[in-house]
C-alpha cells in the first residue's frame, strides 16, 4: 500500500513538472485576460465575496423588521382601553 501511494505521488509530481500549463495558479494565468473561463472565474470570486454580506444584511434586515413590528404592536396595546380589574384591594378598602 505504501509503495502504491509513493508511486502515485511521484507520478503526479512528475506530470506537473513536465506539463507546466496544468500547474498554473488560476484561470488568468492559464488562459489570459480575455477569455470566458477568466470571466467565469472573476464572477465566481465576486459571488463568494458578496455572499457573507448578503447573509449578514438579511439577518440585520429581519431583526429591524421584527423590531418595528413589535413597536407597532406595542402602540396598539398601549392605545387600547385598560382592563378594569374587579378584584378587592386592601389599600382601596380603607380598612
């Protein structure tokens, strides 16, 4: 098993050394500046950069929406007529 792993690693290393175009770093280095692969690579990088901002923004928007909704509900409750309590209170009885 160890010989098989060593053989595969040597094969991959020799292939990358011989075929230098396969060992280039990115699509811009591989194809140039005006290619569809380069445009796709750049678009994917922008998408990956924008995703955390979209997630945090949507969470913040949801929290703001919930806060404003709670404020509206609180205003409705406060403007309603108070409930009359018909219970007996010691301090109101005069005893």
